[in-house]
C-alpha cells in the first residue's frame, strides 16, 4: 500500500496545501512532505488526525481494512466527476 499517495490524495481532495495541513496538525511542512513521500513513518494517532482533518474517513477505513487504495482512488475520482459534471 502506498500510504503517502493516500495521504496526499486526502489532503488535496480537501483543498489543503502542505503548509495549511502542517499548521492544523502542528507539524512542519517538511514533515508533511516526508509523510506523503513515504520518507517518514506515521504513528496511528497522526494518521487518525490527518484523516479527520482532511475529512477522509472513507480513505482511512479503506486503508485500515486492506482495500486496495487504487480502487478507492478511482472510485472517488468517478464520484467526484459525477458530482461536478
């Protein structure tokens, strides 16, 4: 599973920059970048805070239940396109 890609997708879907998310999570922008590029491991509490902050509980549940994230991402893209036209 590419956790970094999931984290980035959750942040971008919520319209947050790395800097904005860093402020909300009390982390540095560099730390956020390292998480998204799989250069730093994330603890469970930070993962939960990230998903809550980015309103991505659906992604969190899929990741924790072992669902292939590419399927989740493609489904979210299709739903987004349907909703926005």
